[in-house]
C-alpha cells in the first residue's frame, strides 16, 4: 500500500525477521511507542526474548507500557533480570510494583515480597490478593493478610475461600462465605469444593440445592466430592441428573466417575461409563482416563484386557504399569483379552467387552 498508518504498519511487520522489523520501525514517519510496544509484546508472547531485548534496546521512545511489558515477561527468568529492569525504570506504576511482588510470591520468597508490599506507594486489591495467594500454604498468614486489607473485592473473597478449600478448612470457608456481601457462581462452587476436600460430603447437597444457578463446574464439584468418598451410586445419580438437565459432561467428570468405579471395584459400571462418554458425548480421552480403566481392570483381575489396552492406547504407558504391578501378578499370568479395538477419526476407542 502506498501509505501506511500506525495500525496497518504494525500488523504488516509483526511476523518479519527482527532486522527487517527494526528497519521498518525506524523508517516510520510517526515516532510513537505504540507500534514498538505491539511488536515487543508479540515477541514476548512467542517466547522470543532475544528479539524482544534487541527491539527494546533500539526503541527511540519508551513509555510505561514498554517497561511493564518487559518487566512482566521477565518474571519467569528469575529475580536478577526482574530486579535489574525494575530498578532501571524511570517511572513505575501499580502494574510495575505488582509484577515485582508477584515474582517474589511465585518463588516463595516471602520476606522479599513483604518488603515490596511495605515499599509500595499504593497498595491495590491486586497487591493484597497476590500476597494472600503467596501465603496459601499457611492458613493463618493468609487470614491475617485478608484481615489487614483496607478494602475487599469479590476476587479477594473468592481467593481466600479457595485457600480454605485447598488447605481443608471447610468450617472457615463457610464462615467466610456467610460474611461475603455478595457472591457469584465461583464462590458457590468453591464452597462445594471446600466441603468435598474437607471430607464434609454430607453438606455438599445442601449447598448444591441452595445455589441460585448451577454450571458444569458445580455439577463436577459435587460428583468429585462423592467420588473421593467412594460413593459410586451417588456420583452416578448426579451424573445422570446433570445429563437430563442438558449439561454435557467433560473430561473431568469422566475421570471422577472412572476413579470412583476403580476404587469401588465396579468394572461393569466403569466400562459402561467409558463407552457412554465416547459414544454418547464424544469426549477426547486422556492418559488419565486410560490409567483409570487399566487400574479398574487390574483390580478386577482382568490382566489380559488390561495389557491389551496398554499396548494399544495412544500414549506411552508409565504409571499404568505400576497400577498393574500393585496387584502382584507375574508375567506368566497374562492372558489374551477379548477387547475389540476400532479406530474412529483421531482416537482409539475401546468398544467391545470380554468374557
């Protein structure tokens, strides 16, 4: 095109070699940081840090977006590059401080993170939420962080709720849930997860019935809670109720059901569920799904079909072999299974049964 505006030039050069990109950018009649920032972000998203640093060094104009883009991308590289960039910045805003805070928090460097929090000229809800996540291994520290906050948001409440769920404190989760001024679907789902993870499975249906609306995650959380406690038929009842509500199951639901069948030793139910997920719901099977079936077959003493499945599954078996070894069967006990394998587009499907 004879004339190039800012947008068209940025789009046109985003995939060219670095030297060519620099030549075009430096020849642009309008000196603006926007196209440089766009290309800088593109390089970093593609993982091309060398080109990003070369581009940054040649930038005639750098603004806060330029510095913050480079700073955020350097979080994965370790503390030294991040600190060097941060201290080189002519100006900083809340994004800059939060990036440094998040970097220390992700690495578990709590003393450095606390120092950054103290030095921040302005602490936002994001800053406090990052610190709560950093303290997720210690429930008392996370609670103290929440109580120290001058203001709370829905994200903050939900983050703390998730910490209680992860650490197995359903009582604290319920107290916090009741204190929340407003709740969304994520809060309800997190409370269900807290009860399930904390072993309070009998309370899960009460929360589920009180929910103003339910999505796939809510159904999955209830199924997972019952599955972890070995309540096979409760899990199946929820599964079929979910399907009747018009909510299609996903791979997580399948793994929960298969795991429950395995622990309950119900081979027929597991095979039925496995087939249904493939035929009725066209789910993509993962290595974890095959592992559950192998474990289920091993528990049922069906070593021949289990070996056949391992040999034909579209993954390299590793943990699955250990699953069979647990049952202490020697190699001479292997028998040929009567599995029939068909190959539809894109995946192997286990279709037929055995005697």
